[in-house]
C-alpha cells in the first residue's frame, strides 16, 4: 500500500519546504534540515537546493518512513490507507527508531484496534525539550483527523 496523495499533502503541510538549510528548531543546530524536513550528512549550513531536489528527497524520505512503518506493523496489523498515512507522517516526524520502539507500535502489534491506539497514543507525542509544543499538538490533531477519514 502506498501513501495516498492526501497523505503526501499532510506531511508536506506540516514540514513546509525551505530551500536553504536551517538548524533544528529544538537544538538550534544539528541536525540541519532542508526541503521538506530532509536531514542527513549532506545537509550543512549554507546549503541551497532547487525545488526539484526538495521533491526528490521528499519522495525518497517518505519511502524510507513507509518502509519503517510497514516493517514494524505488517502483515499482522490491518490499517486503512488513512491510518497508514497518519502513521507515516508520525514516523517522518519522530524518526523510525522512536516509532519502532513506541508503545503505539507495541499496542498495534498486540492486536488493539488502530483507531483507539492512534487516538490514545499520538497525542502523547507533543513534547519538546521544555514541554508541549503547539505545532506538535496541532500536527498530532491533524494526523488523527486524517486517520479518521473514510
């Protein structure tokens, strides 16, 4: 199952697109980020990319997080496309390591219903180093709304 077009738009709307590298908002430094939330050793202060490069890295990054979600949850978890979209967005934001080690994944793998688990677990992931971040609160709400779409 591939990310839906609405799933791509969900992630892009929260990541935004910046063509010049910028520091991580939480740390003020590494990891440096560019495009639609792309990080990696190639992203350094002063790097400027084209819109085409941003799109290419975005598609590649999405594929990586789709694989992480699928590795953790398939075939045992049955997800609707919108629920999978929400989980890919969440994984894109928190990282594959945090996603795979989360209580959310453990509960889904244990057979709990996806709608209940997402509603209870996603809102827990809103904290920055100094408490809840309004942007993360809003992103989790948007992911939940997306997951509930038929």
